[in-house]
């Protein structure tokens, strides 16, 4: 695992990944305010039977009173590079599992592991390791952010390793992922970009427009070719202009596009977030973390791919150049900020954190809502929207100890 360089020489306890025993009897969580796709239910209840949510309560169900709390679906993060000191791009299998667990205890019950720009052979090797974890159900798939991005908008990616999106090389990564590739971020204006978008669409992989210097017209062309996601909208792309609107206008106006937003108070001004919700509607926004190793771990110096990052007061920036280098965000913080600072309706925040990303991944029949037949993935919050419990597949990852 990555260790903050400022903390070198300080031993860190070995990480364990507890697997709480499954409920021996069906469980009813009763009395909470429950957020459902059809609306919010006061004094509602959620029935858990094994790993899934049930529609009716068996006779032997145990009832737990969670009055005064909120029950919402487990969070779904489609863009996450690591956490707890561990990198999904460079860590061992144990490191990656530790990073996954770090985000689970903050409510992310479904996670797509994101890589950063690297050598093609290295990325193919990482895809092999991550695909095994996807096949085991530890992650929901792989997101390749880079190397097919613009040098003009590279952010925290190594410029020497960037390359044009040659469809043959894009295909190499898809094949290396063994059916577990979920998304590829591309600067679609680069040579091969449009053909690569078509290739991804044909293989059922999300083509995401990001780290791009595209014009408005080039972005429209990419959307028409099959792109469906904007990678961290507003960040790593030209600003909105009144004569040259660039990619932001095209991505906001097209209903085929879902926009990622990093709601950490650093990447976006609240007015930008409100602009995105105003134009996209609550069903076309997905909150992401874009987290790097320091999420859930602390300030210090880290490596993001080959680049050194300084994390100070929770903000990650490249040591050389000062560009923002991902985030230290966890989705429970993104949710609380959305409803307490941004003043979004709770239902809209839940959609952005759960239902919408689940739909993008083609998993809405399994995760993203508290409906019967879905996995028992849920987050329990107190009246102030502080996380108190996390359940995944019917097991408490964070036990609320409610008695």
C-alpha cells in the first residue's frame, strides 16, 4: 500500500477485512425515513432476507427499530482510483481489497476500480488483476482513465505516456479486462477517437468524454457516435464560452449524456453543481469520488501512477505544477454536502449517488434502490445525515449497534 511519505517510518497496523456473519434470521429495519424510487416514506421499513431485500416479512423476522434515521441505498461509485493508502492502479490484490473496504465503510457498496495513465502493457496487466476481483464480486468492473486523453488537459496524468485512441489499442485493454471493462475515458477529438467510441459502444463499454480539448462540434460528433458519460464535468476540459461553448455546453444539453460531478467543495463551485442539475435533471447526474490513495487515510505525499502528489488539508495536488490530482472524497461526505450545503432534495442526491450510476452500469436490477429483489445494500444515516451503518449483501459492514 502507498504510505504518505511524511509518515515514513511509522508502522501501520495490518489491515483486516471483516466479513460479519450473515443475519441468522430475516431482518426488518423499521421506523426509518426510507428513500424509494417512488418517493420518500416516513416510518417505513425495509425487509432483509439473506442477501436481498424482500417484499414481505417471513414469520421469523427480527425487528430492529431505526426510528429517527434515514435508510437509503448503498452508494455506487463509477470513478475511484483508491483509498486507505492503497492504489487500484499499482497496489497488490490485498492493497486493492483494502481500498475497496475503505470506501465500503463510508457507504460505497458498489465500486468500479479506475486506473490512471500508464504503459499499455502495464495497464493490460492491471486489467488482469482487477478483472479477477470483478469476477469474484469485489468490484463492479474496471474504468480506464487514460492513456487516450489530451496533453492539453492531462491533469494528473503523465504526458509522456499519453497516446492517441487507436481502436486497436483500445481493444487491447478491453480484451485484457476479460469482459469486466465498464468505461474508458477518451479525448474523442484525437485521431481515432470517434472510431474508438464506436468500438466501445459495440462492446457494451461506456465511452466517456473527458480530459478533452474538444470543440462543441467535435463533442456533438462523439455523442452521436455513442459516448454516454462526461468524465468529471467542468474539470480537465475548456471552460464554457459564449462564442466557443466547447464540450461543456454539448454535454449539458444532450439527454443521452450522464455527467459525473466531484462534490467535494474543491473541484466545483456550488453554482456549477446547480447548473449541471438544472440542465441535466436529477436523473442524468452521477456523483463520483475520483478518489486517490489518500481517501480515508490522511495528508502526506503519495504517488499517482508515476507522479508525486502532495495532500494537504484533504486536497490532493501534483507536487510539480500544482494541478488537482483526484480527490480524497468519500461518498458519505458527498451525500451530506449535497443535502446540507448544496440544498439538493434528498431524493435527488440519492439518485446521483445510487440509482443513476447503477443504471449506467446496467445493474439497476441488482443495486441502486431499496426495492424487493435488489441486493440488501443500504446506508443508515442519523437525522443530521451522518453515517451510522452500512449493509452490503445483507451483512453489516458498519454495524449500527442498535440492539
